[in-house]
C-alpha cells in the first residue's frame, strides 16, 4: 500500500505536518486536516471493516456522519469502539482498526474529563455552510445574541467539498470573512467540532463539542475532552444540509463504491483522488461534477451511467469535452470484486426490465440517487415532513414555533438559493425571538454566485432490480450496509403483512445502527411503498429521534461520575465515626453509622454488644439525620392539628408528643416527635428519608388548601445535631455533662424537653425514647456537635458508654414493636393496622386521612396487621420480606399468602431471634403457629403481640 | 425540555418543577357527611381530558411556590399560568 492518491496541491490539509498513524497494524501517514477516512483513501486503503452478519468487506461510503459502513475501533490513545472513520480526525499516534460490526469497550477507566455548559441565545444556527453562515451573519448584524454550531473542524459546510465561487473569488474566502465577522461580534459564539444532536421543546438544543479528540495524546489533561452544550435559544435555524441518497443495486456494498458527493469532498477538501478507474452511476445532476472534477484532477472516468433517458445538456457537453462516455437510460445492476470493486455491471433499464449487461472495469464506483435534506433536528422538535416527489425526499413542511430551516435542509440545493434562504430564515428567527430587523438593509447583501446550469429533474430510483435473482447467493442489494439488510429483507417484511415503516424497521433492523439510517431510511420507505403500491408520502418515514449522531455516555454523564454522581451528606460527627471504625449505611444521601465493629467483630456480634450496652448501661448514637422542620406562626398549632392524626394544639410548651401523619387515603406516610417551643412555634421531626417529602407535603397544604393559615415552615435538619443517649445510666451521664439541669424524673419527666447547657454549649434536651429505655435526645447546633459528642462520650466512659449505629437502633425499637415508616409500612398501612389506634384523635372533627378510616376497605377485619413473630427455633433468623403462610406443607400453587416479614433480628435482650410482620387478621392470630417458607423448608413461627420486650414500660423512667 | 413560566419567577426549565395533578379540586369541608363513594371520588379520581387541563405545579427547585397552569395534554403546550387563588383563565 505504497501508492499515494494524494494530489500535490489543493485541499484543506496541511502538507507541512506529517501525522503517523496505524491502521489494522500497518503504519501509515497523513496530514493535519485529514479524517481517518481521507488519510486511508490517500494511502489507497478502501476496505475498512467487515460486515456484522455476513462478514463482507466494507469500505468508505460517505465523507461524514452519514457513513453506514466504515466502522473502526480506536485503540490509542484510549480504546473507543464504533466510531466512523469519516468522523475521526487524524492525529499523530492514532491507532485504529476496522471492526467486524461490533467493537470493544475499554476495560480501564476513562482518564479524560467531560463537562457540560449552558448557553442562552436569541438565535441558534446549526450548520456553518452557506445557509447557516448567512443566517448567523444576518442575525448578528441585527444585534442578536447568536450561537453557531458546526460539526466540522472548520466552517464552510458543502463549500469545503466543492470548488464553488462567490463574488468571483473562491467561496472559502467568503467563508473566512464571514467567520471573522462573526467572531468579532461580542454576542456571537462560533463552536466548531460541535454537533447539535438533540432538538427539544421551546428552543432547547443539546450539542456535543469535541475539544481534544483531534489532539490525541497531546490533549492537555486540564481540558475537558468533550462537553455537552445545553443551549436554550429564542429561535433555532436548522441549516444542516443534505445527505446524498444512494441507489441500491446488487453488490452495492463493495469497497470502492462511494457516494459521488463524498468523492467530491475527498477530492476538493482532502486533495485525495478516490480511485484511478472511475465509473459514475447517477439519476441526478450533481454527480456529473464529481466525474468532471476527477477527470480534471487526473483520474480516469470510464463512464457515467445515467439512469435518466437524457443527460443534462450542460454536463453532457462537459463530459464529451473530457472524453467521458455518458450512457443514458442505463443502470448498474451489479458489481464484481473481492476486497474492492473491480467491475460494474451495466445494463439498459426500461419499464422495470433490465436488458443484457456489459461490464466496465473500475476500482471506484460513484453513486448518486439525489439528495435527502437533513431534517433530523427539525423533525425531532415535532416539525412535520412533506414528501417532495420531484426530489424523492422528505422536506420540512410548515414551520414550527421557534425553529426555521434553511439551505439544502429545505430541499433547496442551489448555492444562491441556500444563501437567500439562510437570510430569510434569520429574518423569521429575529421576528420570532422578538428582535428588531431595523438595522438590516431592505435588500439582503448576499454574495454573488456563478450562474448555475439549468437543472434536469432527478429520477427517483430506490433500487435496481436484481438481474440474477436465482444465482443462489441471496439478495445482495444492501439497503442498510451496517445491518446487512437487503431489499429482499424488506420484501419479506411486507410479504409477512407489515404495512408500517416502523414495523419494517424493527423487523429488518434497517436504520437501527450507529448511523440511524441516514442513507438507508428514505430508500427503505420507498421500497416498502413500491412493494405495497402506496404513495411514499402517505407511508412516511420512521421517526427521527435524538441523538443525531452517537454520543458517549461519558459525555452525557459529564462530571456526574464517581463521588460527584450523587451528593453525599454526612453529619457533623462523621469524622469521629470514621476514626472509631464505624461501618456506614446509606440512608437516602446520608451516610449513617451502621455499627461500630471492634476487634474483628461481625455485624451480628457488634450489634448484640451494642444492644446489651443500651439495655444494661448506656449507649449513644448520632441521630442528626432526622428531618427537622421549624413550624412558626399564630396558626402553627392549627396546621399540625390538621396534618397529624392526633391532637397537637393541646401540647404544652416544654412538652413533646409523638405523632403520625397520614395521606388522604388514611395510610401512614410519616411519624416523629413534635415539641412545642412556644405558643406559636413547634419543632417537628420526620424520618431521615422523608425529611424533604414531609416539608413539601406540609407546604402543599399550607399553600394550596389553607392559605389563610398564618404559618411558615423551614427545614432545620442540617442546623441541629441530635444525639440520643440511651440506657439505665443515661441519666448519670446527662447529669455529668449538664450540671445546671435537674435530671430527676419529677423535674424532667418523660416526653418533656428542657433548654440547658451541655458541655458548655446551649442545648435542647428531650426526654424521649425509641428503645423503651430511659433515654434522652441532646440537640445542639451542628457547629458544636463534635465537642458535645466527645464530652458525652468522655463522661460516660466510667459506665462503658457504647456508640451504636442504625442496626442496633432498629433492633431496640423492634423489640418494643415501634414501626419504622417505610419498613413496617408501604403506603397501604393505616395507624390501626399498626396497632396504633391510640394515636388517632377522636376529639378532632377532621384531619388529613380521617374520613378514609371509615371506608369499608379500611374496616375489614382481615386487613394486614402488625404482629410479632417468634420462630419456634430461636436460632432461626427469618429473612425480611419472607412470606407468611398458614399451611405446614406447600400444596399446589396458589398458596394463600397471609403477609410478610417486615423486620427480623437477633435480640440480646430476648436471647433469641424475633421478627415483626404484617399478617392478615394478625391480632386475632396471636398464639397461632404460622409458617415462613424458606428455600427448602417451612419455618414454624408463633404469632405474638408486636411488643416483645418490657411490655409494661417499666424501664422508661430508669 | 420545556420552559415553564412560573408566575413568580418567569420562564424556567421544566426540571425545576413538580407536577401536582388536577387543579381546583378543593378539599371537601365537612367531609364526614360525604358518602363513601363521594369521598372515594375526591381521593382517588381525577379528570383525564385530551386538550386543555388546569393543573397544579410547584416550582420546587425555585421559589417553592405552588401555582396553576392550563396545559394542553395532547401537545404539552402550556396555555396559561396563574397564581394560587386566581381564577382559571379562559383559554381558547
């Protein structure tokens, strides 16, 4: 592969840089400005990959994102699968190989950084071709804030791939001047290498900017490799150009078969001659330019195979002048070749009948069946499409709010027309964004184009009949090269009765590959329509969905990876827990100490030890994650009366009450303590996981139903640190750290609170218990939490004070039958089901949920009720979630389920295992033996009251 | 992603908001006298029209205030927004 197809002059590549790269193990070189595809073609490499299902050699079909076949795996600088050679910018040290359809994800972490940027503008222009540049210039000159995004490394669009002239000079001079003018505007941002891949409601567009991919190993480590732009635009101008449409024929997938427009791009932009012996097959005028330019550049064009009866006069003359044969009324019916096309089979096509074929030797076969406007972004935003029978393409229908289409994306394929439509779209955009066009001249100042030859209508030809359908090699007329899906596959789908292109797409997989059918989708619609004898316009296309081009998950994730994926909340005492070897449990976003293993203890041993300390001496925990809501205002008590099942207005300042909240349906949604700070002020606690939800719930009622209530709510969860101090010795410890407080039972009884100094810090101490033991809850400002924690810990040392975690807390409360909302409840459990009818006020006329308690469903005697379960074998620990059944042997299913185990622990105090469960008619079943099926046995359990320890409450006062 | 015009803050991204179901369904006072069916209708049933629908929204990641909006359920287009307590505007 030593032959070079690089022309000595011309193109947009920098011949002064030589970039070394490796493809399929072979060392090659190219230039700055190349894509991997153009560099491969310059080295004469046409076969890039093999196909996914059939293993057929595949080459480079297009010069951009629409390429259906040139899939590569990049190995260096970082492994990345499934990239198209046509969109990988060449850089020094690139190592890549062709893919047999599927790639390999990196098995190492991606060291690159990814980021996201927000931008707001009046007008977003997508595409920096002639239409997009004109639109951006027009909007910028009117003073609009403009963002222009373009997927290529430099602006110009189609002008990069064609030797067009504007104002009598090379068109790229005009492009350079336009970009200079745009970048000089203060409120204009031009983003190259940036692909708008999603267009959503209200002018919202996502675009992927590739910042360092083209630098390879030289990419600076401090720069994000890619970033996602989240652009909110007053108006979006879609100037995304058009994709050339191939014509499908047998053997159309061989390397060396390329779209004619792509060949022009390789020739003009990259100065690469796509082949030496060229045949052009077209049903459209545009391909003639490829034939003429290749001939002028020194390639030999053997023939132009013109599917139409007559060649356009201007181009026929140009071909004749260069000695290029034009065979009208002919088509390519097939090809020969192994790794590359070697021969085009050509025959007359009249009335759908293929005549006798002749062969034309070639190493390159260029194809054009017309152009499809790139309507993806327009359609994604729910713009309707209309079929244009003359173009054989779907074009934008009537405009939608906040988006316009310009240039060849509208089906306007002349340069003069593109410039004009870019200007017009910008004017509509300015009007839509509510901006003045006063500063603009009445007549647009557009560059002058060279006269274009009269156009001859395109012949819409989706596919050429297979001249040899019985050859036994299967259909080789590939519609979707990446999926190895053929005309025959489509006909099988319609033959099986499918009538919708969406169904055919899913049956054949056409359009589901990395390219999402950019070259195959409309052809597939056309072939389906022909097969069914319906109008293509009626049939329509499959839906265009984001993303327009593949986007790496890493880019979408941006910085939200690893520790930044989700915020981690820690308490003010967190570092102490870490230093003391705590294992942590995630509760919502909080890290809570789970247990504190000592000397190699496992969870079970540590928890038994922690529980014993709490029941026998003294223990402490960090309860700071409890939700806390400050409720203030003259109507604070009234609000709480309406939201809690029990009465809160009767609570005295200085006292604490436990409360339950229900939804309108009467189901428990949260519980916690309420302390009355003043006549018009309460502090409400919620479960850790429900803090935000309950604040929202209270706000919703205050704002939407009872706006007359004078009450304000604020979260103070993070402001207060909370330290439960538990056990028979807790009073001694508290007395030691709170010298000003009379801790006697008479002076400081159960369910009261006192403000006092703890370890010299102003504190609020509540006498409440979640364990049944004598217990206190010390609340201090979070800032002082560590000092107070350490003081309590030091004061308790003489009684062996033991820090405990959430697991011990769970065991202690479960022994007392205290439910955990979200564990014992699941949104279908009433307070009565929990055996807590006592918490439901009978005095109040109404509160949220009250009316539902008398619904017949909630009065059924066979509702699931909270009970205790004692495994007959006190060593067996039931799994939480285990089903409860009545039968001692599992019969044929269905086996009636009575309920399930909600909590299950090993108890130090009981010297055995126990569980809580929701069981149908549970309270009636106390004393019964039920069964919990495990994998291979039925565990017998005795139903008990839910309170298993110290039923009399004798331990509460110490 | 839609823009939703919070009547207190102005247009903001959809992700800043939470949905609160049908608007103008008042909590029934004196509900003890409602039949089970009437109460069930209030708790569990809401309209589900195709077309303009008055809904409650809350600007939860912004001003945290509830407001009402008329949204066309077929197009998602928000036809009007109005503050809590204001009457439902007439939308064509």
